[in-house]
C-alpha cells in the first residue's frame, strides 16, 4: 500500500512578496523564532505567515518544516541553494529515505515510504544525516535540493531502482 502523500498536486497560489521573504528564511533553515529575531516581526506574525505559506503550497496543516521547504523549492517559490560541496554517494535506500523525509511529516509515513520498519527509521535517519553532514532534516532537504537529489527525474530513477 502506498502511504498518503502529505502534499497535494493542485496548482499553488503564488506567494506574496511578504510571504516570499519569510519563505526564503525557511529555505535557509531558520525556525519561526529565528525568523522573528532576524526580521523584527513578532513570533505570532511569523507563525501566521508560515501557516499562509503552507496553505499556498497546499501542504497539510501540521506538516513539518522539511516538507514545506521541499515544496518551496519543488514549486519554484524559492530558488534552490547552490551546493557548497559535492553530493555524497548515497545508496538507493538512502535516496528513498531522503525523498520520504521531504514528502512526509509523520514518522510512520516516512518509514513506509522509505520501505523501512518504523523501529529502524531513527537509526537510518541518523545515518543519513551523518552521511550528508546535515544538522537536521530541514538542512538535509536544503542540501539535497542543492545537489539536485530531489528533482522529478531523480524521483523516477530512485523509485525504478528501488523496485528492481
């Protein structure tokens, strides 16, 4: 059974300039609290803007930052980063986990999409973070976009290889 995808594929609503500015901060890996501190906006305002961004991208209400960041890049609302180092050699299993983290928020959904037992998810994710040098899952998604590991073409190649 295929797990539910956490993001819809309906046409997105383009972000307003204000939401674009907040989205760029999210795409740089900042938390709402850090965005508020950098911009002088209240945390309440930043959280509302993040909700507005989530709605514009058709993300579920409680999706996690990696999913929002992935959608910002995938829907070309924010320019993807430029890689500051070469992409590490990742196995097909790691690429599948990477995509699952970018597309799902719930740990069980991530495990199912990555074809892992839920009990094995934490260890596999910790290893992926170590292998990529990512600080957390949001940073992992940012790096992956810089390395072009989350493109549509890459998704098809990963799924094809995983099904063999």
